[in-house]
C-alpha cells in the first residue's frame, strides 16, 4: 500500500485528481464530496486537483466543485505529488494514455468505462496495472446499487437454488429517431455502437451476478446506415456500428441466457434490465426503477416488489428508511466508497482493469460471433 | 364450398362433431355454444355429436354440454353425416389419424395445437388438406385476441414504422419444482418439452405478427434430467425434452430477435410475452394481462397501457365497454367464429394446416440449431 | 322450495325467462347457456322464454340465443308456467313492476342492479319477497369473482388481522367529455348519477367484504351542469345528478374508510378498486385487472401480485391453470351458478333483495350526508 | 436583503449554520455541499458552523461534513457572525425557540417540518418572521421534485382543464406492528401521530398543487391504544395520537377530494401518493417512485408513465438523461437551491413560515373536524 501524508487528526490524507469536467466529471466530483459525509472513512479525502484542456474551464470548475488546483495539462495532474488517486472521465480514446501514465506513476486509477477503445489496449492496461501493483477501478457504477447487492447475495447464498437462466436487455431510445445525428458514439474507434456503449454495462452486470460466460452466439445490425452529420444537417455520415445486437449466452455455471442491446427502442430511457431464474426462485430488475427488485421465491408463486432499504449494505449511508430512494449519483458515491476501501484493502472485489478486460473480451466475442455467424468460445480471444 | 342442409329459417345448418372431453374439449363446447349468441352468423350451428373413448363419459358430457349424440368411437363421429366440422381435442399423438380421416371424409377440420407429433406428419397433413380442398384451422387461440389484432394492425399499417426487433418469451412455472412428476409432456413422441408445448404458441404469434423467419440459432437444455414417475413416487423417469430453450431469430423482413421458452421460471403462469420495436414505436404484450397492450409511439416517448375495448374487432361481441375484459374462453369463441367465417370464405386468413406446418418447421429448425450449435436456415428443413 | 318438473334423466327442470335483450340481456343469455357446461348442476336448465317489447327483436334474439319462446309482453312471460326464474334486464324504472309481479307469481327473481329507482320501492320489494318466501338475487356480479372470494376469505379467516381501513373508488371516464350527451343515466328518476350508477357497485362490494356501515359523511357535485341533448346537438339539458361523490365511511366493525365515485376521471374504464388494510396485512384490487389481487402480509413487507387460479372456488369451472383469466361474462356465469344454488338452498348467501335494499339505503345515506353536509347514521333512513 | 461579505472572486459569501446532527442534519449537510457543484450559484457558500448539544459529536460531524466550527450551544451558532443561514434539524419542540431566536437575529431560517408543535407557536413564528422581514423556508422537500414541478405546471397552465378532484394518501407501515414501541412520534406535544407526522407532507403537497382548502370533514382513530415503552418491553404506554386519519377536502377552487394518512398500512414505505383529475386529464404520483408521473390526457384515453428528465427544471443539475433518477437527497439539494434563490429574491415562491402555518392550520382543522364529527371551515381556526 502507498504511504500517505497524515491529516492533523492523524488520518491518512488521500489526494484526488480528476481529469475531465463533463457530466461524468461533475458526477465524480459530487461523489468525492459526498463520500465523507455518507461514510466513516479510514482516510481524509482532499480534492487536490482538476484537469481540463480548457484552462478557464478547469479553473472555474475547480472553484465550483472545491478542488484546490486546476491544470490544463493532464500530465501535470498525474505527476502532481498531492494527487494519489487519478479519476479519468475524458472521451474514451484518451483512457489508454492517461491510465497508462497514471499506472506508471504508481497511482490508483479510477477510469470510466469502457476501459479502452480496443481489446488490445485493454489487455495492455490490465497487464501494466498488474505489474505495477496499483489499485484500479472501472466505472461500472450500476453494480454498486444496494439492490444489486441483494440480487447477488440471493444468488451466492443459494437462495434462488441453481441458476438456470439469464435474460438481459439494455435498451434506450436516444438514437431511435433516424434524424438523431452522428456523434462519436457512432464510431467504432471510440467504442461506439449499442453493444459497446450500452451493452457493456449489461455484460458487466451479467458477469457480476452470474460469473464467467463460456460461449456466445450473436446477431448485430445497423438499421440506419447513415445519419445527419449534425442536428438538421443535410450532410450525411455513414454509420458502421450496430444499432442493436442480440445474443445467446452460455455461462460457465451451465446457465443459459439471452442478451439484447439497442439504442433504437422507443419508450426506454435507461432500460438496463434482467431476469435471473433459478430452481428456487426468480428475480427481476430494471434500472429505470433502480430501488426495486422483483422477487418470486418458489414457495410464494408470484412476484413481490422489494424496495431498497437500510437493511441493504450501502443504503443507510443515504436514507433512513425504505421507500426514500437512492439516485443515480449515489451509485457513483457508492462506487467511490468501494474505491477507497480497495485502496485500504477493505471491502469486496470490484471491477478493476482485469475485470474490465473480461467485460470487453466478452463484448469482442459477441462482435465476432455476429460477424462470423457462429458460436464463439470466449477463450478464442 | 360444401353444401349444407338448411334450417327452418332458411339458414344453412352446420353440424359440429367434437372429439375429446378434457379441459380443451369443454372449452370447445362452450365456444360453439357461445358463438351464436355473440355473433350474427351466416349459419345455424348444431352441436351434432360428441365422441370419447369412454362411452359413459361421452354420454354424460353430451348431455351436459348440449350435444345431440354421443359416440365412443371417433371414426363413427367422423362419418356421421350430420357432422360438418370435426373438432379434435385429444392427446397430441391422435391428431394425425383423426385429422387425416376427417380430411379424407371431406370435412372441415379444427385441430388443437400442435398439429402433429412430428414434422413429417404435419407435412402429410397439410398436403392432404390442400389436395382435398377442405377448410382447416389449428387452435393457436391467442392470436384471436382483439388486442393482438390491434398489434397486428399497428404493424401492418406501418404505424410502428419499419419493424426492427422482436423479443419473445413464453415462461411458466408448472415444472419448476423438481418434484413435478413426469407426464406425457415430458415425451418427445408426444410433442413435449418447453419448446414444443409452450414455445410453439410464441412461434405462431411471432409468425402472425412478424411474418416468416429466415434463420435461427438456439440453445436448449434439460435442467432436471429425471423426475418422479408420479407425484411423490420414488421411481424416477429420465427426461429427454428441454426444460428451456433460447434462440435468436432472423426474420425475412430483416428484423432480428430473441426467443425464450421455459417451464421452469418461478412466478410465471402464462407469460406469453413479446416486445416488438419499430422505427416509429414499440408495443409490448403479456398474456397474463390479455386485455392490455403497452404502446409507445415515437412522439410520446413513454408507454401507454391501452385496454381492449369495443373499437377492436371482436371485443364488442362480448363486452360493451373497455375495461370489462375478455377471458381465455372468449379467445376460443373468437377462434370458432373465425373458423365458421372461413367455412363461408369470410374473414381473414387464420392458422390452417399449412400455417401450423410452418410453425412446426420453425420449431424443428430451433431444435436442430440447438442440437448442432449453429445457425440453421428454415429452408434446410 | 318450488316443485319442478323432471327431465328424462330424472333431474328437475328449471325454466328460465329473460326480460330484455340489450347488452345485459345477452350477457344473461350467455351465462345461462354456459353454466351447464361449466358446472355440474343439480338441475337441467331450459331456456324457456324471452321477452322484449319489440316482438320481432324478441323472436330473433330467442332464435339466436336458444330460447324456446318469445313474448312481446313481459307479463305473459311472468305467467308462463314453463318459466321458473325471471331474469330482469330492462331499464331501471321497470325493475319495480316486473319484480313485484314475479314475486307475486311466486317465482325466483334475478334482477339487475339497481334494484329500484327509489329507496321506498326497494323497501317494498324486499318486503314483498320476504313475505312471499321467494328466492331473489340482484346483479352485483363483481362479487362473484373468485379473487374477490379470496379477498373475503382472507378477511373472514382473520388472515389480515383486525381490519382497520377501506379505501374504495369506482371511476370511469365515459362522461368526462363535457360533450358526452345527456342520457337516462343523467336522471335521478332512473337511478342515474355517478353514485347510483357506479358507486352502488362499490358499496355492494364494501358491504360484501367489510360488513355494515354505521355512518357516513359525503360531498357530491355536478361539474357539468348541462350537456347536449344528443351527440353533437346544440340543445342543452340540465343535469341534476352528481358527476362525482366522495365520502367517509365508518363501519360497524370499527374500520374507517374513504369512498369515491366519478364518471369524469380520464384514464379509467372500469376502475372499481379498493384497498383494505388490517393489522396483519393489506389487500388491493382493481376491476380493470379482475384476475389479480395484490397482497401484502405483515411478514412479507411488500406486495405480491396473486393471480386467480384453480385453487379458488369457481375458477376451475372455466380455466385449468392460473394466468388464463376469467372475463367479465364469466362473472355473470358465476352469478347465475350462485342463483341456481340458492334455488336449491346450496352455496353461500348472495345479494338478495334485502341486501340490495341495504346497498341502496347506504347510497341514500351518502346522498343525504352530501346534501345536508353532516354525518348521517344509516339508521336515520 | 442582508449584506454579505465577498469572496476573493467577488461573489458574496453565505455562511451556513446547521443545528442538529441526526439523519436530517446529515441530509442538510450533504445538500449544502452538493448545491454548489449542481448549480451555478450567485454566491459562494461556506459551511460555517455546526451545533449539537453533544460537543464531541458536534466536533466529529463538523470534521466529517466539512464545517469550519463546532458549537455545543445552539445560541452561539445563531449569534455567530459568520453564519447567515440557520438550518434547524432538531426535535420538533425545539423548532420554536431556535427559529424565534434566529428570526430575532435577523437571519435566514431554514426549518425542518413541522414548523412547530402547536398552531399558536406556528402563528407566532410566521408573524415574527414577517415583522423581521427575514427569508424563511420549511422543509417540505417533496415539492421540490422536478416531476412535481411538472404536475404543478400541467395544472397551472390549464393543460388538465378545470381541476375537479384530488385523491391523496400518505401511508407507511412503520407502526403497523402493535409491538412497534412508543416514541416521541406518539406524543401530541411533539407533533406526533399519522396526521401530523405523515399527513402534513400530503397537505403541503395538496396546497402546493391545488391551492387553498376551504372546508374539511374528517375521521381519526387510534387502533393500538397502547404500545411497549421500548422494543420488547412489557411496560406499556398509552397512545393518544391517531394511527390513521381520513378526510374529505373542499378546495377553494371548487375541486373536491379525499385524504388519508396512516402509519399502519402494511406494504407501504413512503406512499405519499395523489391523483388529480381535471376536465382534460388525470395525473397520478407516488413518492415510492419519485421520478415518475402517470399522465392521461383526454385525447389519449390511458395512462402514460412519464419519467423525469432534463427537460424538467432542476433535473439536469444532477443527471444528463431521463431514466437516471434523482434520489431523496437530491430533493433536499433542490430545496437548498430554492432557499438560496429566495435569499437573492430569485426563483419561485416556496414554503415559508406563512405557508407552513397554512399547512398546520389545515391539519388542525382536520383534527377539529374529526373530534367534533362535523365539517369545519378553515377560517374557524
């Protein structure tokens, strides 16, 4: 473990360095601000530095969000001796150079998903992190939801019996309109497409709950092969990434399942949903109602709507009673809490670079299966 | 068209002959009794004869259900000159000989699903019916639901735009308990297994709404490879049929989709459900709430719960206002109405022997794809 | 008990006489046709006669629905010696003379709700029926729903503990549009208004489940005091009946509750809904999903969606498995079954003229409480 | 407006003083920490001081939550010159002395609900605040929900037509078990009971959306008149407050409605729910799904589930897209944002001491109506 400076109260001090000031940058900032109030930490957090290529923006956000310093050069932030944890929230293609530099500097790295824009990059990153022995985390924030913790606990404890099936779907509608313009999300080189952009969250969740996938078969297609270059533009750009991908999953445990990812599906805003069925019960979840788990135990015969409450680890840090509801940003605060625990060798395993590589390998296998129209074993990649 | 005797009022008379007195036999009987009250028919129906191998039971049911004659020999019923329509509700392996005899006798045949216990039989049956020129119908009753009619109308009219995806699932829990005993449903020779028994309803519905499937990939497994011979018995029987099957579907239209069928899924009783997504909207249905369709049109952004009402063809025959709800048996009455219309060359096409063979070929392709772990084109069968 | 003629099989024969051929007449006809197939009856039913003031219509409906005779004079039907049960489905103001004549003739009377168009009439009718010793039933069909039977059983068995509250609402939207024209439902003399037309179903259900009401307080108002005389007409008619009524209910048991009835509430088609809460659980029901009961037992903490199934008395007469669903018309068949049981002193108590008077007295108390803006004890009426 | 010191950047500085370190104290602390990151404020907030009677706890929480000073005497906090806004989160009976002192000191007061433990106290407080000209706010946080903003906007814009009814209910189950022990919530002197503790939130929401109530009629009762003194104790305490209260509401606008409040209702955790019906549509809300509004417009006929999204004021401060969901604590942050806007004469009116008195007067009228079993006009109090 790294050696940290100490606060007046004798607690180690941990300096946070945040790169990026978009929506996700702000979400990280709020999470780092909240985690101390929500949890009793073994550490005093310090918002040490913020970096954005736009110097004025870096300064303004640093002031608004409470960071001590602003940098316009991310490399300075990484080498800033007051920074212990590097949080990366920049566009996807920058994750690789930034994370590699942070690993080389021996710092803890907290990188937004996807880890990288190619499986080869992801492979380099997990190997570098392993070799350097640094703590890493990747922002698959949905799995920090206390009700997902309940789902996992029901599976691991055997309460659902032997798990036999998984049906998963992540659908949104933000590209449903053919007039929705091209964006970086439409570029494979930026890890775009419904599978990479949305589906990878579902694959991470599937692995978190169900364990390794052994083989996949898949089908992918692009419904709208060209889109306006910008809103309302007559200029068209060709789109190579998938609008939707469907797959069959065979888990190492023997369970079977289906997977769908679409950004064309009218009516859905954040429909990261699954049903997991075991020999003794079924559970169902939809991220659009993130505080609820539908549960049917064998002896009940029908579904109950279980609401998240203080009995679930993590929830009571925010709300005193069930029915009060956590929000999206609190999943991020829980993620940051897990990160800090990891720095101190506490808490459970979370999604590190190794796990993120596993998720991306699984996505790559699905892509290969769709391209070659055959079953692909994960170990082929 | 056949020549019919005439009633006093000058209406042609149509004699119904029903084979089988189980639950489905009774459902047919109620449907034939109700159809005249519900609809203005171009014909007078007569419940002419009922057959059951158990003579006493045949007599009692004929009396309770209002049939004029009882037979213990189904061949007598088929050759009974007062019988114009043969309704077959016997165990699956008897469909073939009975339907073939009825076709040979030149009578209208109304056969419960599945049409046969092998694709070869089904092929024989469709060819015989075609050659004989008789009207045939198969009991895929779910598609006669007025709200399914709405779904189809929304698709065919283009209201949903180009259809891009289908997610379908038929799950029940009646075999979820490993102590649920062996039955004929566990025998492949009786068209048992989750795919044949449940999934074929979903395939019929998928074809009804989405048209031809071009290719499939699938995965099937048996979670409980042995079950008690009877309830509570220590004697075990080996089970060869699938407990669950998952598949990918490629429609001729270009739409893609997933398919799941399970009789192991706790919490579901009749979860014949689908979501169909197009470029201008999404619809979703669950047979457990058979009077509802969830609809999201592109300009609305979220789902509405549309209730069946008298504006939908068929509904007003039973209820005067939305919210009153049709029941399962009324789907059967609607099926019988469609059958009688077919006899008089009225109404829309329904699932005849040709269509039932298509459904069974599709199921066979899914089975082959699962067995051979590869994509199968339907035309391979 | 009346003496009945006997069928060839030795069963007593019961002749049905139906007055009225509107929607409700047809619903009765279908119910009488179905009940023999659905249940093993201690009797052979005969559809003896049908009456409608329009002779041609009477003849046509008698033929379509299977009645032996047609009458254009309802008094002839009542005195027809082949008629044992008189079913009354005419406009409300005719219930009184028809039912009184039927009672006088010593026949079983099955009258649609409301029993009468004034409390005085209803009082006469219950007294006449009591004096004559005839069996009577009133068409509060919703309480024959098997899932309502489950609700009642949970209450009576103590499974919900001491019952402490009732929240009930019957809302529809068929008069929500101010352009919805005047009809007889807008006349107090025909038992019109949201309270009488809709609310009385809810009051019947409240009494069925919760027992006597002791006192009420209420508020009623007419939002649209005039409506077109007919669709699209410029002629306006003044409306005196309530568009909505709200009330507080105090039950003799000590439970308290709220009551709402509206025909103005957009989005509802048949929202006859209640929540009943006890010291050990809560149940909730909505007629728009008539096969479901939401149940929360104290030790579960959240609601389960219980589907009607063959374990509930009545359900298996129609469907073999849960999830198949009964429809509105089958509630009517169950009502007819209960009627026939009552003729033979079998089955449970049902809503007879005495009970219908109780329901109407309760409605009258609510009207008085609204008019006088004070609590009214039921015994004041 | 008060004069504030200025930050280095020239922004006025606003010092926050928080009294109380329970759950609600922490919720305030998190909200004050977040509001600067979520919104562009016209001010720099400073967490100046925290007070708790327990000095060690005050010090620890001040450190964890980022406050500069800790006080064990709340009067010192109020007179601390660096404190501009006094946030009061102590037990209810302390609201009065603290708020009165803060008002006297000329400071902005942000007091948790209920404003006071008697209507007379509340009356004093609103008068004192009015006289002193200070900005006040009371913690009816639920009305700061963006989706409630949508509801209000739909009502005020006339989109729902003339509003005709309100059905409101606030039910929880935390006292449903008779073994749930006595607490201060069971004391009238601490503003306990289902009506005061839960119902007042619903009354505040009803006023926020529907405007003034003119008259009420009500019924209240105590189902469990004694409870254990502490968990598991044999010692019993008598309970005088209501377990549930039901009421009829007549709004000044002419709309009518029902009101229910219960802490005995199994299955509900935070069921602050309403339905508001107008001549052109209906909306429905349940705090257990705080990011959703069910909407039925007249021309749609059925309910849509509208999800909160960035189009609604306030939402985008936290989440970039619909379906991501705000949590309970973010309603608090929105409340703090409204408070700061109020200090700078920006934003809409919010619930100040005057409005809180109106809410409590309404609750008092309901209590009087229940006690005297008659309609009570609000102006009687």
